[in-house]
C-alpha cells in the first residue's frame, strides 16, 4: 500500500509540474484554458484516489482495533468449532429498534454479532449465521413462535435478542441473551452448537434394574422395605407426589397471575404488540405446566415400580420378628404337610 501511494504521489507531482511548465509556454488563450482544465481535472481525480486510499486504510485500522475489543474465543471453543462434523445453523433474532431500549443493549448486540463472526471463521464453513430482524408484529410473532422471550415489556415495547441453533442432532434455544452473562455466552453457544451437531444416538431398550438415584429417592420417602408394608409405602409415595403437584401448581399460578396483570396494563395503554407477546408467553407457560405435571405423574409411576421391586427383593419379617424360613427349609409349611401326607399314602400302599 505504501509503494502504491508513492507512485500515486509521484504521478500527481508530475502532472502538477507539467501543468506549471505548460503555463509558462506561450500558447493561445483557448489552448491554454483547455490545457489548464484538463490538468486540473486529472489532478483532482488523482488527489481523490489518494484521499480515498488513505481513508480506506484508516477504516481498516479502526475495524482492526474494534475487533480487538471483542473477547477472543477460548482455546476449547476454537477446538470444538474446528472439529464440527455436521453443518449447524445459528439464527440470530434482533429486535432493539424501539427508542426505549437502552443503548447498552444495542452495544451488547453488536458484540454478539462480532462473536458470531469469529465463530464462523473458526468453524471452517460448518457454521451458517442467519440473521432475523424483529420489528413488525408479524416478525415478533415469528420470534415468539421460535421460542424467544420478549423483554423490556415494562418499558412499553417488546424487545428481542436471542439465538436458535439448529442441526442434525436437534434444536437449542437461547431465548434471551443478557449482558450480565456475556462472559459465559461463547461457552453456552459452543455447547449448544456441539450438541445439535451430533447425530442422535440409537439406544436399545433393555429391562435394566432401576438406577441408584431412583432407589435412594424411594428409600428416603418410604423407609426400609422390610419395615413398611406394600400399601403403606405406596401411600407415602402418593402423598409426596400430591405435595409436589401442589407446589408446582402454586408456582405456575403465581406466574400466570403476573402475566395477567401485565396484560391488563398493556391493554390499558392499547399496546397490541405487548398484548400479543404476553398471550404467546401465556401459551408457553401452559405448555410448560402440562409438561411438568406429566413429569411428576411419570415419576410417581416409576417410584411405585421401584417400590414393588424393593419389596419383592426384601427379606420377609412377619410381625416384626426374625426373617421367616423359606418353604423348602423344613418347618410347619403347607408344602411340608402335602409331602408328609403323600409319603403316608405311599407307605400305606
């Protein structure tokens, strides 16, 4: 670049000297004016090129300095991105155009953009960045449908800044990017990218025994299997499940009441965009509630099955006494009576 500027500067000086020499030679007025006009035009053009080259290099220097302000990717993050075996799409949703959005959020969005560009460079073509602008009500609805969480609703507008990662192994959503967690953002992103880049594994269904965690949980809720009857243990598990249901329902009810309050406030100020976002958030809350209650119901069924297996393998202690003798070990059992009776009949014959 410096050599090019030197040649360009020499050309400008040559034109200038030629213009000066031409002005000293005796010419007619018309020829003199035409020569001066052409010389000035060439001089202006070359000076414009020179100034443009200087500005371009200055712009590149500023860009380089700005890039150095972005936190560099950690070595583990670079290694994961470089080893991607499948293509992954990263959808960046940005909706920070409202005047109520703080400037620090916009600055954070620019740093997120720079981080994604750095990741794209290290992924060797396996990472595709897709940018979505969120401004119109339709775009906001599409962002909510994608799983993003609107924020700044208390300021009168719905803002969006989130990422959806899609790959052959599934889909991960970072519903809202928060500047508070910026130091961990690159690790969260790389972890999500690595998870969706893996092809789903095929697991064979086997009749494995319950894991230690499930057994420990049942023992903690019920007690020792040989000290509690089958019915008492099942009742204790059901009571614990009812309490878990009650606590979960109370938590969801409080969140639903908060959404309803915010919806009434948005309705009072005729904010249709916020109302729509809150309705979508309410629908997601209802889905989350149904999923959690189903999870609790499935956990109860698993606990009851574990309890049955524990009772089946536990030693029998009738009336709190010692362990009963097995039937084939002699003693006063129905089997011994039958064997004795058959033996007597054979001897009588």
